[in-house]
C-alpha cells in the first residue's frame, strides 16, 4: 500500500513539474524557465514535398526552446511555437536556410 502511494505521489509531482514548465535536468535538479512562447508563421520557398517538410521539421526540432514546428510545402510556410528567451526567430530562420530553403522576408 505504501509503495503504491509513493508511486502515485511521484507521478503527481512529475505531472505538476511538467505542466508548470519546470523540467528536471540530468542531475535530477529542477530548473524553472520563465516561458516567453511566441507562435508565428514563417514564409518559406523551395519546399516541394513531404520529404522537404520532414527535413525542415527535424532540423528545427533540434533547437532548444522550440516547442513545435510544422512545415507545409503546399502552404509554403513553417508554423512554429518558440520560447524566445531561449532561441531567437533569427536562429530558426538560419536553420531553415541551412537545410537549403529560402525564408521570405
């Protein structure tokens, strides 16, 4: 019984940490981030297929601070959600261009 209670308490604790934007680091300490989330659409030229979309998405998801990336070759855009306290929009744009696509300014 006590073991079950401890497991439930641990799961609740982790749930609270994740929902508050706190993330445990490798040494099990907790780091609190003040999130400054921005959602935006970046116009991009040169994507012609789903493979292009995957290339852009995979490149961007390597960036710290990027919460989500959705590239669309049909809409010629990348929709991102980013914590600008960690990564700048300019860094996202540079990464799109590094994999061979053009950011429309």
